[in-house]
C-alpha cells in the first residue's frame, strides 16, 4: 500500500486511545515547522508564534493557522516536538484566579452529582467546556486534569463506557437517518464509520459498524449494473461510450453522488491515457493510477487493510495517550483479519475504481487461505491498474505463487508471462517463473528464466540455489569468514544499510530480501507521513521516494516495508541467529543518528558506524528478547542492523537508554518469524 495510505492508519492506531481534547495555548519552539492535515503540510510556522489549541490527539495539537493564498485560517496539526504549552509567568496572583476557582468548584460539585447518576458524558463535558478566559489559571489547569480523571474513571468501568457509547450511538444514528433521508448516504456512512475508537469494546460500537454496512448496501444497489457496464466498456477500449454512461448517470441528478461521478470520469480518463501509451514505464508509486489517492478519507479507510500481526497469537498492544497533563498507557487491539476482509468488501463498493483496495483485499484473502477469492481480487486489481504501476506486476506475481502452491502450474506461468509482456526485464517475475517451472519439472525452462533474472540482478541468493538445482549441480553457499578489518565489513554491507525517513523524524533500516523488503522499527514510521529511504551506491546517496508498508508488529516494534526493487536493485544482507551469539562477542551497529543542528538546518548523521560487544545475549522485556550492547545507540539508530564480525545481521537496534554504554537490539529471529506472513511472501 502506498506510504500515504499506510501512514494514515499507523497514525490512527498510534493515537487510538487519545482522550478528549482540552484547550490550551502553545508556542512554537522550532525555527520552522509544518502544520499538517493528514499527510500534507497546509502551512509553515516559525519560532515564537503562539496558537490556541482547539483539539489534541496524543502528541499532536490541532490549531487554526493562516495559510498562504487563503483568506480564512485553516485547520491543521502540529507535533508537540515543535512547540510547548505556554505557561504564564509567575508575577503574582492572577486577578482571575479567585473567579476561576469558584467556577471550578461549582462545576466539580455538579459533575460529582452527575457521575453519581451515571451521567459521565455530561460531567466530562463540564470541564471540556470550561470558560476560555480561565484556561491559563491554576483552576483552569485543575479543570483540565479533573476532566481527564473523570474520563479515566469512566473507562475503568465497562458499564459507564457502555452507557456513554449507547448515547453516542443514538445521537449519530438520528443524524445519519436525517442525512440518508436527504439522499446523503455517503455522509451518513462516514458519520457512523467515525464512531469514537475509545468505545471499541462496547456493543454500541459494533452496532454502529453494522448500521454503517446496512447504509452502504443501500448506497450500492443502484450502481452495481452501472459499474459493470462502465468496466466492460473500458476493457473494450470504448472510452467515449463509458464517458457517455457517466454523463447519463450525472443527468439523473442522484443526490450525494457528485463525488462518485467525478471519480468515475477520472478513472475512465486515466484508463484512456494508459491505453494510448501502453509502453510507458511502470510507475513505482502504486498511488499514481488510483483516482482516490488524494482523498484523505480514502487513505484512512484503505489503511484498514494493512497487515498487522503480533507475536505468538498476541491480540493487543500498548499505546501512550495524553490525559490532561498526564501521559497514560492504554490498550489497543490488533485488527482481526476476518473483520478487515468484511471492511474491504465494503470498500470495494465505496471506492469501485481503486486497484489498491482490490490488491490489498486479495492479500488478506491469501493470508487467510481463501485462494479463489484472492485470485479474483488480484485479477480485478490488474484490470483497474491497467499496467500503469507495480500493482499490475505484483498482482500477477503474487497470485502465480498461490497457483504454484496449488500445483496449477499452467495458470501460474500464463500470469507471469503477462507480467513479463508489460515489463520484460522484471527480474522478480523471472525468478518466480523459474521457481514455477522447476516445481512443474521443466528444468531447462527454469534454468533459462533464472539465468536471465540473475543477469538483471545478481544479488539473489535464493535464485542462485534454484539455478544450480535446475542445472543438476550442487550448490552450497560459501561459509562466512570473519572480517579481519572492521573497514572491510563496513564496505561489504553499507549499501544495504538504509536511512528510513518519514515526514516526521528519521530512523534506520536494512535490506532483507532481493524483492525489496526492508526491516525497521514500528516506532520509526508510527508518527506518520510519506515514507522515503536513502541508501549509498558507489559513494553517492540515492533516494527511493515511495515505500509500501508490508507488515506491522507494534507489539515487538517491527515494521517490514517494501521498495520497488526493479527501479532500485537492493542487496539483501545475510541474516544470522541469536542462537549463535555469546556474551562478550564483538558486534557492529550501522545507523543514522541525529538530528543535529547544522549550518543549513537539521542534519542526520547517515551511515554512522559504532562498535562494541554483546553485554548480555538475552534481556527479556514484556516477553520480547533483546541483546544488550555497549555500542553507542542514539535517536535515529532505531531499526538499524546489528552485525556480528562475520557480517551477518543478528539483531535490530531498537532502544537506547540514559545509561551510558547501554543499548538494546531485538533478536533477528523475531524479525525472521514474520517472513512467512509478508507480502510478497519470503521465498
């Protein structure tokens, strides 16, 4: 999935347990900072500017700011790292203090009565709506804190939460019914889809989702035939006829369908453009052929299809949330695949022209062992993408692997030939073709495909082993040898050590597969924003502008990303095992710490090498296994590789501490445990 979509869900889940917003004033402390709406900056602010906070979500403050070219202030989010809560200077007693204290005590007494009656929402609202003129007083801060305490008490008792959720559901259903009666079904569905995540464990939350699906079914009935007709015309390259169908639907003036018709027109025009230039380069960014790519709501909804997993059947994880002036730990649920599939089937109807929705829904079906449904959605993704992006290629290669496992070799081979007809030098398709031919018993055809693939990209250890098997030769990987000089080790591995750069902050990562899979920490990408990476090639820094999120494990703090290895052939690193590591062993960490202030602004110290030893081979925190090391670990090192002196990755640098000479790295075995669940699946 495109990084814009993926980052949307990462941010959404990271902020899942955020409490109610509390008013305050912030002052910008960074020299320059972006104010974001979704993944796009809407304005820039500078040091010293102050703003009133109108919403707060975890580490983000919602403010109104003057934007260039806009007459009215626009809403956006600023990260707390770029500002601080403005405090009043201590210059004696504020004349409003006594007045504010009186107001606070009156509201507190009223709130205590309301909570005794079970009216928690009304009690909390008293402090959410504390008069703005008192916000900066001590009593104002007490009101903010007390509101947070009430919210915590409400959440601690299921019966309180259920009552609040029922009240919220009744209010939203009434408003949704009005919208539906006015023909605004899309708005009604959006209202119910936005049911607060804080009520996720209640019956009312499930009722809201169920009602949203019922409304969605009503919205789709009259359009199914229209969509099928448009798609048939597009497949037949009758684009003008398809546009005429869209015009006919527009003339019916269906209420609430303006955006739908607009996206339909955009889809037809893009298909027409692709048909006119069938030899155009295949785009690495899988969003460029998706007519909904710029829609923030689409990104939020489509990101529900991301592949979240936990170790060993774990279903929940912890997130940090702010309550007043406190940071608290709350529990969040990992998405359930069956629920994700149900949501994906609805998204097919909400966003009928999106190849990405079909593609990622196919992955979910494949993950759950429903091969036929996966194959159907992969086929739809190919039709909707029409060879414009790597979706068309991957939607041939991944189902070919499914077919090969089912021993449906001729079908798998035909799909791979389709991919190669679009991109003849696709080494991933060629390697997969060689594997399929080999499984089918056709060794000469397998050898020809694998030989061609290795000429295009020699950094494919698995393909070399397969080629030897196809030629009837014995193949054994050479045994690793200990590097005599640290500089030799670094020279061997540094181009596979990466800078992972989301819009906010930076981290490190490393290449684990010739398909372009990259490992890093979940917390590196959790702040959200468009994901990029940089690597070294012949002494020069190369930027990869588009990354997909393949798998997320927030419990173990693991993220697996994917770059387009066709455009950027990446060299995978050899992976070791924690079993082979002993305390006192020499190790090397390579990462990109920072950020430091430089003459032209903040800088990342890319490809920083530090050396140390394994101080302890198995520290266990929350059932997660770490190496303890004395190698320097700083912010920005997160997600980078930890090497033994044979050049094998034995761990992923994850945690630094305030104690000098103490850092921690996940065992590489925990990353490898996720390989069978990656897309593309690790060979």
